[in-house]
């Protein structure tokens, strides 16, 4: 990727650090409507792939068979905080599949949510895979294995039919061949997919507008998209950008972040998707980048801006709690989008 400066970290009179990256705004036809840098370069979509990875459960009838709720589907799209509501919902999915926490192969870590992590340690409870931010996705994958009669052991491996299906699904939804979609191993052990950032924006444009997808995916994508809008707290949780953004905008968009500075948005009121990748993988500037772009595109009304104000110009505090700096964007997306329209006629 050829990247450009996107955010500066300012302390006093100096720019102390800068984060470079790429941005792509793409419509449902695959046309690049605006860009920062050159987003044709490949990277891994990481957890931003989760809403697409849920679709086979619905297409193959597992969601109907196991009577999955919006809350459960939203958790399958999540990189959640490990709060009680997330953990209990993941346990409920496993119970429907006739499986247990021991079947999860996503590894362990403390809950992302500090309050939940403190409560867990205070109880002296062992940290199990159910607290993994990816336990919802893994529970969904196990449920699909049960539905299809596939082995549940080793479901994370690239050669497993589940992961081969995921690879094929991502390729089809992005209009790439499987040879063009690179695979690696994600933090939770499953296969992760690498392809151009502009194709990530294309994917989210289509997820937000299911009529642009192949007919077999349309009903499934509509259900998953609506589940994320109906249950945004399940997609992340307390003090998280994904949840805050979808709660504030009340159905205007779906959004999902990924590790290493990836963030994707499907704009439901437009035929467009947005993808961002921070070159150095640091995600601290993503919220202000997202706010700036949505504001430039006139997506946010005054009430939504107020609800998302903390992302407009995030404050950096020292250990005493004093405000000592800020994170601010260093590009003008409205100007970029306008110039792009003039060049392309779109």
C-alpha cells in the first residue's frame, strides 16, 4: 500500500507522532468513489470479516434450525468486551449446538472491558475461551459444523471444510478468486483473509445493500445487517467505537473493526462502503478518522455528532488525569471526495 498521513498526535505545540494509512470509499458496483493513499494494496481484513463469515449459517439453514436470535447473530459478528451479556449469549449459542466451552479453540485472554476483568479476577474464576473477544464467532462456527455434520475438533484449521467454505465465501462476496484471497492465521486461531483494502470497502457496501449480492446471499445479509443494527451492544460493548457508532446513527450504517488498524463501514443510506487501514497497526486514531469522514460525507446529523463528540478530537491524558494532548486528523476528506467526483464524473 502507498499510505498518507491520516492522524497526528499532538502534545503541546508539537506533533509527537503521526499515523499513516489508506482509505477507500467504494460503491456497490465496485467503483472507487474517494480514496486516501492507494488502497489497491493487500492487507488482512482481520475481524472486520466477521459479518460476512456469519452468512453461511443462514444460507445453509443453521440459523433457522437453531432458532438464532438477533442478539446471537450480532455476537457472531463481534469482537466483544467479555461483559456478562456477551459471555452468557455465547454460552447460549453453544448450548443450542449441544456443545460446551471446552469445544472452543479460540484461546484465552482477560475480558477487554476492565470492569468485567476486575470482577472475574475478584471471583477467582479461571479465564476460559468463553471470555475471548471472538467466542461468539467461534460458537457460530461450531454450530455450523454441527449442522453440516463436520468434525468440531480442528474446525479452525485451513484444511477443515468450514474454513474452506469461509475462504470461498469471502472470495465470492468480493468478486475475487480464492487464489487472489491470501490466507493467514488470526489471533483467535482461525483463517484470516488478505485482499485489497478497496475490496473491503466493496464488501461492506454490499453487506449494507444486500440486493447487490448474489441472490443466494441477499436474505442472509439483510438479516445479519439488521441484527447488528438492532443489537449494536453485542458487536462490541461498553466504550467501544462499533457499538457507539451504530447506537448513535440508529440504522444508518453497520460497522466492524479489526486488529492492526482495520475499520470497515457499510453506509445503508447510500450505495457505499468505507474501509480504513492504519499502516502501523495502531488503532488509537480510528475513531477520529471515522468521525471526520462521516462528517465530511454529511452522514451525521447534529444529535449524532453530539453523541459521538468524544471521537471528534480525542484528548490524551497523563497518569494524573490531566489533558496533555489530542489526536487530530490531518486530511480533508470532503475536498478529496469532491475532487474524485470531478475526475470520474461520479
